[in-house]
């Protein structure tokens, strides 16, 4: 990482309000501010929420918890920070993660560069001056030569446009826009719509409070036990004593997470008994990466994957007492791991409670929301509250909501009409000096997000330092480099089982969204090497100019 000392304002890259504008005050935006300040650059961040945290600010639903272990899911940029912070549980809860992110903001005095409660509405680039002008819903108009989009991958909540929602007499919520003060469901008839990671986490807890819980399931998802537990002091001490080595080792792994021995065998090269024992051990250990690491080919070979999928289906059948319900909960339409593999605490067990009913809205779809609840093709379910755990306009939603243009050219939303195109998930051809942190085409959601954020922002910081050293004021990918990268992202995805699932990775949760595989699934290690090589080769594939 190259760092540059504080320098006088006159030496700034241009005479603009700031050297960079950062959109977003989540984990990406905070690290962008830290990194830019370290380089002596000035920056302003805009954040729609009233506090820092991004995902962990908004997703306050019951049971919200990270599915990557706390000792890994944390910043690596400051050793004192990682040594001093104590994570109380194996997996951080939303309140704990938010406390950590606030601590980081205060510890590094980042808040003074963030304007909260402010949504960026547009960003327009003047190609003659090489300056971005950003406008907000609060009337701000600010300029900078660079714009860094730290807008998150799952930050545009989506409520399906069910007919009649405005008539509902009860209260309704979305998992990603959950009230700060929480919701007390005691004595209420509650409906949860959606059984992805958010639904799977909240259902067991809402079931404990509600008078009755109806779960409206369209597609069953695979979920594994998290085996959350209080932090084991011995594990914490060992991890901390190895932190720098473990962080370095994470860069050499496909998911950016160290500590799991990589698999060496193919699933079908061992006996059925050996496979069963292996899956049992992983099930008992808890965690999704560990489970998918059982064999080398679980995400590559359907037959291999079938063995793991069937193991989990059998677990569901053994946990859920009503076998009709168990069969509905056992996913059969996609190979395990090709949609985000959920982690839970007592999810399947919740369906053994008398006050929980699974409603199959695949066979009898939701037709409308009525005054009193939800009407499916089978009848009406009376409810006092509805929680939409219906997901997000993932990876592109937040960027497409901002009117991003260069001169009089098309908006980014128009350019991405047929799916997002980027070079390395870092920049978009035709949109100079705008960087995306963990944008589509980067490993992003297929990694431990914080390591991906740090890797991106370090690359961007080094790139800005190089530009400054060379007196360059403009950078953008060539159309050829972008085209080849998009092709590569798709080729890699097509060589795996991922496209077999209708997932948000493909945009298939949003009606009308083009079906394009968005994250890069070639592995974080190879991706980072590619980014480093591009920089070492003089920013190959990028055009830099004055
Ligand atoms: P999601 O995975 O997209 O799940 C949305 C759910 O809503 C799906 O079950 C979907 O069914 C259902 N749904 C959507 N529209 C519907 C409709 N019109 N009728 C009936 N059902 C409908 O969203 P999510 O659970 O919020 O999770 C999104 C991502 O956020 C996760 O994959 C994960 O990456 C991240 N996340 C992580 C954690 C964690 O770290 N533990 C927790 C929460 C979220 P279909 O499948 O049929 O579309």
C-alpha cells in the first residue's frame, strides 16, 4: 500500500471542493475515507442513513447476524483495532456489528467527513474539466475529480408490487428497512414473506413472540446450522496471535477467508460412507464455507453436488416432524450453494411449533394484500403484521438509482440496461474517474466483504497515487478491456453450477431485470492477483490521460 504524506491544499489534484466524493457511509465508505485521508486527499461522503453502518445500519430485523465468523468479518487495516476489539460471539449480531462500525468511525475520526441523512441524486462528469459534480436531495452541489461509489451490494430493499398493500390495516416492514426501535410481535398474527437468509434468521425468533406465524414460502432454500456460541477465549487468543498471517492467508483463498483447509478430493472419488461422515462432521461444525469445502467439485459437478444437497434434504426430513412440511422445505430446484447458502439457528425446528404454519405460495401464489392480511390462490390469511423478507435489487440497484452521466451521454442505468458491464468490477468504460467498491464483476458478495472492500480501496488508492505521481487527471477502462472482462466473468460462471439457480446473483429476483451473472466467481485469490498485475503492468486495460 503506498501512502503519501499530508500536503497543502494548493497541491490538490484540481481546484474542486474535494479531491474525492464518496457515496455511502457503510463499511466501504468508511474505509475509503480512511484511505484517502491517509494519502492526504480531501473527501466528502454522503450517507442516506442517519448513522454509519450501511447494511448493518438498516437490517435490524430479529436475528440479523453475519454469516461469516466475527474474527474474520472485521477490518484488517489497523492491527491495534483488530487486537483490541472483542467479539462476544462466534458470529456478530447486527447490534454488535453496528457498535463495532461506530467504534471504527470514532476511533479514526471519520464522522467529520460524512454528511448523514443525505441521498445522492445525481453525479455528472464534465469531460472537458475532468470534474464530477454530485447533487443531493438536501440541495448540496459538490465537485471533485474523483467519485467513489461505496453504495453496497444489497442496499436497495425490494417489496414486490403486490396489489392492495396500501389497504392493509396492520403494520408492515421490510427486513432491510427495519425500524430502529424494533417491533414487538407479542400476541400478534404475523406473516413473513420470503425464506432467504433474512427470513431464515428472523423466523425462529418471531415464532417465539408471535401468537401465530405464517411463513409464505415461494422457493425453499438450503440452510445449515450456524452453531453460534459465545466466543471461546482460547480461539480468540490464538486468532489474535496469528492475525497478520491469517489476513495474508485470506488473500490466497477463493472466498477471502482463512482457516479452512482447502479440499483435496472430489466427492465421487470417495465411498458413500466417507462422504456421509464428512458431511456429518461439517454439519456438526457449522458454517457454510466449511461445508462447501467438503470436496473440490461441489460447485462444479451436478452429480457431486447432488450428494451434498441430498444430505441436507435428509437433515431437514429428520428435523421437521410433519413430512409434508419437510418436503416443502427441502429444496429441489437448485444445487446447494448456487444460491446464497443460509446459516441459521433453529430454523427448521421452528416448523415443529404449533404456532407456525408454512404456506406454499409456489403452488398457490400470493394474489393480493387485503385489509386483513394476505390472499393467496388458496384463500385469505388474517394477519396483524407482515414482514417482507423479499430481498434487494442486488449489486446494481443502488447505482442505477443515481442519475450518473458523462456530459450529455447516456445514464449509467441506460448503459446497464442489458446488465452491468465493468472492468474488474472497479470502473465502467465511458464513465471516467468513477470507481465502484465491490462493484458487479468483482468477487464482492462471494467473499468476506470487508477484505474485498479493503482490497478494492487499496487498489484505488494506489491508482490515485500513481496518477498524481504521473500528473494524470483522468482514468477509464478501454471498451475492449471491459468487454473481455465481462466475457471472462460470464465464462467462469458458466463453468460452474451457479447459473442453474434462479438467484439474485443473476438478477432473477427482480421482474424484468436482465439475466446476467453479476459477481465474479473465479475466486478472490486469482482476482486479486489479476488486479495487482494490471497495476504492475501500467494499469493495463485502462486509459490514463491529462
Ligand atoms: P433473498 O435471498 O433475495 O430472499 C428473498 C425471498 O423472498 C426469497 O425467498 C424469495 O423467493 C422471496 N420472494 C421475493 N418476492 C416474492 C414474491 N413476490 N412472492 C413470494 N416470495 C417472494 O433476500 P434476503 O433473504 O434478504 O437475502 C439477500 C442476501 O443478503 C443474502 O443472500 C445474503 O447475501 C445477504 N444476507 C446475509 C445475511 C447474513 O450474513 N447472515 C443475512 C441476511 C441477508 P424466490 O426465491 O422464489 O424469489
